[in-house]
C-alpha cells in the first residue's frame, strides 16, 4: 500500500442501484487500495456521505502507521467520478 501522504479518497457512482461508494486511491499510480463496496458492499445515498466515510477510513489508515501524516490536496475529478477529494 502507498504511503498515507499519497492516498486520496474519491467517490464513485454505482450503476445499479444508483448509490455512491468511496475508494482510497494512490494519487500517483491511480491504483485503488481500498473500496467500501468491494470490501463490505457498503454504499451511500449521496457522494457527500460516501466522502465523509472514506475520509474517516483514510484517517484510520494513517493513524495505524507510526509517523504518518495526512496532506490535504485536491485532485481533478476522474472521468465518471464527480467527486474526488483527499482527506
């Protein structure tokens, strides 16, 4: 898994049912390292709710690594992903 400073949270609209999930992504490679939908089939009614939950997961990941720190930054939205932000 990438270092926490390289990880960001993005939201993705699921096709059926039309709900939102979060993904934690390596901002350099674009590789998805965690997904609430793939891991536990959890989805949200809004991208804001998904983003909030994903940020909490990113904080949990960073807290589990001694010396880790989170860097806040915005990434351009990925095609098909209307909301993409880091924690």
